[in-house]
C-alpha cells in the first residue's frame, strides 16, 4: 500500500476500496448537484463515522471538498461562509494527516484556488500546485489510477496558475497518458 497512509489507514482503505470508488465517482456528480453532495456526505458518515477526525486522510479530503461544495451550492451568504470555513479546516486536517496524499493535494488546490482571499488560503495554493505536479510526475498509478490522474492533469491545464514550465511538464504527462493502451 502507498506510503502516505498510516498502517491503520492503509488497512481501512484496503477494506473500503469499493467505498473509495463510490466517493470518487460521486464527487464528480456532486460538483454540480447539491442533492448528491449531501447524500455523499451522509454516505461517508454512515460508512466511517460521524466524527470526521476518524476518517482516513483521503476520505477526509473528499469530505472537506464536499463541505466546500455545500458552500458553493448554498444560497444564503452566511451558510456559504460557514460551509467554506469548515471545509478549509477539514482540508487542512486531511493534509496534516497525509502530506503526500496526491488526491488531497489536488482537491485542496482545486478548492482553495477558487475561493476568495478572506479565507486565508492563498499561501497554500502555489505549494499544493507544485506538490501535485511533483506527485503526478512520479507516475505511480497504484492508489490513484491513470484515469483520475489524467483528469487531474486536464483540470490543472485549464487553470490560469501554471508557469510555462509547469504547463509543459503537465502536457508531457497528459500526452503519455493519452498514448497508453
């Protein structure tokens, strides 16, 4: 199992591979669907715990991103602020648990780069971008498969935050993945 997980997280993640697949797949739908966001958060609580501190880092990162989506979907500005603030704290906790977690770094980057500076996350965006690219360049597809990594690369290429060097490196990775059988 991958080195960024503690032994107990690796064991839990191995036992819950189907759950991780559901979370990963559901997250893409949740981005544009409030009902899916809420139901996926409930699913995670039912599968793991009501206490998010007990979640494996990868699940906590997704849960935090879902909390951020609740803020995005909320119509009340106060609710938006509360959900996004909670999401920021949970996302930071996930990366404290597992700093080398590719999905966590990517999810935090994609979330933090979209929220205003009032949340105090600007200092993490550039670091998460650099770390995500470095992790993608390792070409390790054991825990995060090629399709998910290709999706990450495509997303990063659509942002306006890349240097010319970063863009070139990601384009090379994208081409490699596109040429795989």
